[in-house]
C-alpha cells in the first residue's frame, strides 16, 4: 500500500508523515495553484490512495485573495478527485466547519445545508462539491480548530502571547471542538486503509470532545503548561476580524464512529501531547 499526500509542512501533513511512510508532496513537487501539477503527480506515483491535506487556510486574507483561495481549495481538489476517479483509487479530502453559517446551538450534521460566511468557507464548500461531482470513491472529512506542535495555531499563539503578558482577553461565544492534528492524521490513515480494502466513503465530521469555547481552550492550555495567565471572556463583537467567524462550530461526529469505528478524540489529552512536543510538559 502506498499513500500519496498533498501537503508537506502543514499541521495534518506533518502528522501524516510522522505516523506512516507516506509520499508527501510540497509546493515544489505539486503546486495547488496549478491543478494540472496535481493530476500529473497522482499519475506518476500511482498510489493506492490519495489524501489532500493541503489548503489555503488564511481565513481573513482570503477575502482579498478569493481567486487564489478558490484555485487551491476548490479547483485543485476537484482535479485530484477526477484523476483518482479515472484511476479507480480512493481520494480523501480535509474540509472545515467554516462551510456552515455557524448559527444556532445544535451540532451540525454532515447533510445539513451549508452557508459559508466568507470567502474561505465558500472556497472549501466549492472544493467539497467538486470532489463529490468527480464521481469516484471519496471521503470528505470536515474538522475544526486544528492544533499541533507544527505551524501556526491557537495553542502556539496563546503560549507566545503568555511570554509577555499576564492577562489576555479571549473570545468566549464561539463554541466548537478543538481537534489535534495527530488524531486527524490517524483517522485519515485508518479511513484510507479501509477504503483501499473496499469500504465506501462519504461526508464525515471529526472534532475533539467536549465542545468548548476559545476562552476555555486558552485556560486549559495555560493550566497544562503551568502558566498563571488570567483569561477574560469577551464576545466576538469585541474582536472584529475581516472575515466573520461562525459562532456555532459544534459538529455531530456520529456517522464517522458508525462507519469507521472512530470516536471523537479527547482534545485535552491531545493538548497534553502537543505541549510535551513543545517542551511544556
């Protein structure tokens, strides 16, 4: 079995390489801004399955670079999925809670209507639609609030800010499931093997448990890292950003557990592992 991964330095791609002998392609080997590169790479490597762990993830910047975000998050995955369909191999694609409007308080079901609030979410929804339209064996894994010891993420930002401050204001009215990149990688590898062995795919949600707020996530980060930082809750309205954020990022992950026997991960346990990797154990 060989698995080809698009992405090399991102959070999930880094964890995939730590956990399995995958073939990981960075921008130099396959530029997602040129989808033909992606199709060529798949045909050259002829893998048993393909995982797309690469994406344009700059949520605010996407408002100014909508064409680029669409090319990377929609056109490229669509081309990958069509190529995999032609070759008869499974294609797994990572998506996001940002495809939803973020209203209400109920966890989003995989088949709930999507209504992204900004350009990033719209580009990711278009990517999902392109993957589904390709008609091959595929799995789309929507996840949220990804964190790890790699790249840029909330945990690393909080630790950096705590080096020079003893109090922080953190948004408390956005609710979701922080998700360790290591668990996302393990899930994708498990799903890929099952799909290579003949299991079907579909649209799935995967997020850490229990659901929490950014403020509570920050408090747990500081508690585990042994840092005495006062966290004050603020509403989203007090922290304006160019792109709107969903208030409700809760996701129902039951379908993934039913089909692949993969339960939601404990994000606090994942946080402990990340902090250990970063030297804060």
